């Protein structure tokens, strides 16, 4: 395929090409604290409009631009403080359906509120389609019992103004329903229901529900198949370690799914609905298959990347036109991962992104007939990729022989030996992982001259259900040992100066910051806990996790219910064993890890006569969201590190 490139496209390619940076100047702290103003773009079915999430640092909105004039919005739907558009769905060329979310803090992904609203492209004819504020709906007189939680669970291949909505009513939380909703008329009819809460559905282009799947109230992952107008739960033998249906094939005879036969990484497969004639389309080996690239209608997967390592594109059918286009674009943006976001319905316009370890990303549009590329916007235009640090995936053996992955972020322009290092455990911990892509915290620390180590310990996502479940009931033991083993390996490889190592983490990472220094006395020189959990038993009495039946089941599954065991793995009960200076940072309105967690840790340090520093901010949740507070946080972190392990290399 021959591709003609415009001058703008070539310039964009040159600007986005990563470079080997020299010793970087210290960049303004605010560069790492700012929120992207535009994110999550979606192209309209006719290719004429772009809908994006807009953030001015204080509030959010849904903004629609006309592709022919991106200089000013065609419409703007503002949302209340802390609320934001979390799902943007075009149901016709001139109507959008938006799933609302709420921002609880920078460490948590925004959470769906279960509310769905609709708006025309010009901002008119807004309507409240589902949620708990029924009074705002045009059907409020007949929807008095509509209080519940809903989300968009699929769209017809051809935009017709409808969408599929999965919903769970607050008055009947042990059941899930699927509706076909007319987003213009605000009418709906029931497609399927099942007596299990919290389920998602897979719907074919014929409008028939094929599967219901998800985690039930007992935190068990379950899959049901629709057979002769009733739901049949699939056995473990049928689902293996993982079976997650993704989409029905264009011929409506098979399904695409993530699947693994036992406990290993998940592959992308195509199979009959019954599970017969299963064919592996893509496998990543060490980790799960991750992102999938799709053709225009009729949709089929043409490429995947793995969840681990530097993204390597694996083409399922390299002769498909979409695969050839993807390969050509990847050659034009070396060092970047090219991701196809969505097409216009006729396939003539394609919205895609390019991103890397050094670049938060840029969004571009290509005409698939003329191959002219147009850059729409950068995710963070103030970030210069040439001044950012390399993020290098590595593997090492834990002390019990298990192979683990870690990400090293290397300070630009410095020798790769005997560097002051910060261990940065990720939050979660279950099902979350660190990857190769751009990371604000890691880049900030690397810019200050610190080597950063992020370990995907047991319990992390991206390596199959077995690897994830290996972290259950091991929060304070095996997970911490994996982190410690990562530090030991880094020292053994002469990357890190063993006398200049600190640990800093947020959420579960804050818990790990305290627990690693307890489990490995003498290894670290300081510890920073940010929005951390420090008393495991308290999770059953305070915080939003324990407020739902499924949340309580999650806690019983992953931390257990034995009070003595919980105390034996709680940093606030072991404060006398902490042998390094501590910095505690917390938001006073944190609902995930309540402020009481930080106060309990502080009281324990005081009782044990241990040195600590303290920062708290009113009005902040699980991680600071306000940019001024984020700047204060980064400044405090930098000063604390310099005090205890010296300035960066």
C-alpha cells in the first residue's frame, strides 16, 4: 500500500519521534501535576464531529468539535464539580449518550455513578435516561421505581439512535437486566434479564443476548450462556482460568473472547458459542493479550499487543487493509504505539492515537481514501518527549524462583550505575499493573535524577487469573517479598546505589511503603505513604469498599477475616519495627482509604517515637486532584527524598 503524507503529518511524525535525551534540566513541577485538558475523543458515525472530555482543572464537560473547525467547540455540556463524562457513545450522527462518572481522587480511576444522559450534537434535547435522579428525566412520571445503576453495554453496528443498557435496580440487586434503549424518545424494552447482580451482557447484531458475565456478590467470576431461552452457567471446565466474551463475529456464528485453559496468560480466541472449535488468534506468551485493534465494519480483530514488555504488535491477518494501514502508520511513528480508536461508519475516516513511554500521546485523523493525516491535539502539549526518560521493562527471578516483570525508569543523560533509587509500588493491588507507557510519577522522579523501580508483584494484572490470585491473602507477605526481591535484583545489577534507596507509593503502594521497610530492615533510607491503607482490619469498618455486599466479599477474598492475621500485616500495628523517617500524605475527604487510616499510622509512629513528617489537604479524596495541591505534594516529596537519599544523579 502506498501512503501519501501531508507536510503536517511528516512534521507530526518528527515531533513525536523519541530522542535520546541528554542530562535534562529540571522541569517545572507543574508540568507533572497538570491535568490533560482534552481526553477520550470519539469520532461521530458520519465523521463530521469529535466528542471529547474537557477538563479545566476545576470542572469537566463534554465538548463537541466540528472536524472542519477545531478552533472552537460546537457545543459544551458542563457537569457539576467532581462529575465527568466517563463513557462517550455516538448513537447517531447527531446524538450522544454519556455515562456519568465521579472523580474521587487522582489515585482512583473515576467511578461510574450509574447515570446515563443523552444530548444532541448541538447541546439541545438533553435527557436523563437512567439513574437515581429520576426527576430529571422526560419520563419521570412513569419512572418512579427507576433508581439503580446502569451502563452502556453495547451499540448496534449501524448507528440507529439506539443502544443496549445493562442495569441493576437498587431494590433488586440480585438481578441484572438488559434493555434496548431509544436514546431520542427515551423509551426502552427488555431484551434479557438474569437473577444475578452486576452482570454485563454480550449482544449480537441480531439484538439477541448471548452471554451474561461478571463477578457476582460473592466475588466469584461467573459466565452464563443463553440456551433455549434460559441461562446456563458455564462450568470451570468450559471457562478455563479466564473466559471473557468480547464480540460476536461478523457472520453471527462465533464469538471472539479472552481465554486461557488453566491459570496462565489469556489469549484471544475465536470459537463457537458452545465452546467448540476454539481457535487461538493471538497469544502474548509471558503476559495476557492486551489491546486489540479492529477493522472498520464489519468489525474483526486484525492485531493485538501484549500486556507486558514494550508493546509488540502481532498481526492476526497482515493482509487485511486495516493491518497494512496500521503497519504503515507504525513505520511513520517510530517508537510509538499506534492505536485505532474508532472509524466513521463508512470506514472513510479513522481516529487514532500515538503514544509511548516518553509521550502521553497525540490524537490524529486519517482519511483512509487519500491517506492524508491531520493532527487534532496532544494529550499534554506541555510535555516534550525528548526531555522525558526511557521506561525499560525487565524481568528477574523472585526468591522462590517465580519470574516477575518490573519497569525501570532511567534518569536521562546519567550513567546507568549506582543511581539513587525510588521503589514505586503500584496501587490496587489486585488486577492492577504498571506498564511501559508514560507515567507522571516515574517521569517526575527520573527528571529529578532518581532511578525508579516499579515491580509487577503477584496479584498484579496482565499475567492471567492464577498470577492475580497468587496475591490473595498475601498483602503483607509474598507481595512485599516480591518488591524486596526487585530491589535486591536492581542492586545486584548495579543499577541502584544500595545506600540511597527510598520507597514511595500511593493507595496500596502507601501500604507497601510502610510494609517493605518493616519486612526488610536496613534496605531503605526513607518511606513515603500517600493516601495509604495502614490498618487492614479498619477496612471492614471504614471506607467505601465495605459498603456493598460484593465489596465485603472482595475483602474476605483478598485480605481474609482473621483479626490476628490482619493485625500481623498492618503497618500501624508494627510501627515499632519501622527504622527510617516517614512522610505521610493524605486527603482529608478520602473515601477509599479514609483519613482515619493516616491518623492511625501517625498515632502509631508517635507512640513508637518514630520520626515522621505530615501533609494533609482538606477537600481532597483518594489522591490529590487540585493542581496546586499536587504541586505541593511533588515539592514535599522531592524535598523529603533530597533530605534522606540526597539529590538525584
